[in-house]
């Protein structure tokens, strides 16, 4: 590595401009982090570099630059363009150093062709998460997110670590921040000048190391879930009607009960039970050979069998 001062960097975070761009199978409201909050918590985390990776849009990047101009406090943080793009099969790809948006719905290789045209860098995010992962196709990206703070099932990260070692991949970590307190939860050190061209070149030449990692805490996960639930009544009803019509009555009842008393301790217990179930499913898919395509069928009976 070069002897220059490394740049403490956040490679995976979102703000309110991600809302409405995630895709038809996700709630419109994805993130409640405002630009002032994002910069404030990036400052508290001691970040030198902040890539804002909103879903399928570069909105939020120019806006944060404009806001930042009026506050010298944030001069130490350089914000750079990025995007988290959804492929034609629901997987995600992180792109850094782009000058215009790459459209969602393209194949992975079409996206990577566009990355080359823009002289940008690609990263495979949460590569073995359960619904939006590139999985083995991650090898085609420039870098590999071996640790994702939001992979609270744990097995997704363990599988990523195992895969990265087997394939000798160059790894990074990502906070995948959707609430303000998780900005800078997982950070990387980039060995370059704090200029976009220099940073992109360093990433391409693997002059980057993981500095720190940490998981999203239950309180933070519940904050994110609450934001999505409270703003997504129509989506939840539509989604449940489409994929789980037999369970629609139960889902509607749970939603009404939640809205009456979102602070009730029952929801904390329910969350912990759900994570326990998620861990069992993730273990079966990532380490016991179960077919991950079954999850995309969104069959409640299949999910229940996998959860046992």
C-alpha cells in the first residue's frame, strides 16, 4: 500500500432521494435519512469520503453538494457520485464514479458494459443476501462486498467470506445505511488523494482495505421497518394481495395492530423471532444447498417449510 494518509470511506448508504426508485416489488419509502442528517453523521463518523448509493437514481448527490456549500463544517467530507442499480432479475450492483444514471432492468453484463463506458467501478453488494444478490455472478464485478451491516441473518456474510476466500476476490465492506445512526458503521480505507479520479483508480487497482465492520442494531432495524410500514399501507395491501392472498386477513390485522401501538414490546419480540426464522432460511440456502430461487416465488408454504 502507498504511504499516503488513507481515506476513511463509506461506500454504501442511502438518503431520502432513494424513495420511489427501489422497484415495483419494494415499498416506495426506502429511507428516512435527510441530507443534513447524512452529513452530520458522516462528520461524526470521521469520514473523508462519502459515496451516496441511492437505488436506481443519482438524485441526492447534487442536492447534497449544494447543501454542503453552505456549511464549512463539512468541508472535510468529499461526496462522490454513485448508484445502486437493480438488474433484470432483482439483484443489485453498486456503481462508483459515474456521470449519469445507469437504468434499472438491464442484465448484469449490460450494466457492467455501461460501467466500462463511464470508466467507473462496480461492487457486488450483499452478494449472498436472500432476495437481491448477485451470488456467484459477483465474480464479474471489480470488488466484492464481503461484509454488509444489514445482513443481520449473519449467514449471508459468512457465505460471502467463504466465497471470497475460495475465489481470491478483492473485498470491501458496506454499511448499507438506511437510518442516520448507521452511517459509517462499516468503513474502508482508500489509499489515494481525495479526488474522484484518484479514488476510482485506487479502487480499480485494489488499493483499498476494510477498516471496520459492525451490524445494524435491533433498535435501528426497527426504526427502518417502522418508517417503511407507516408510509406503505397501500403497497403492503397490494403486495400481500398479489403474493399471499390467503394470508391477507392476517397481514391486514397485524398492520392495524402495529399502527395502533408501534411501540409495544410485542413488536420487538416479533422482530427477534423473525430474525431467528431468517437465519434458519439463510443457513439452508447458503450452506445446505436449498434453492434460493424458491424465495423469489414468494410461496408462503415453501417459506414456512424452510423456516422449520
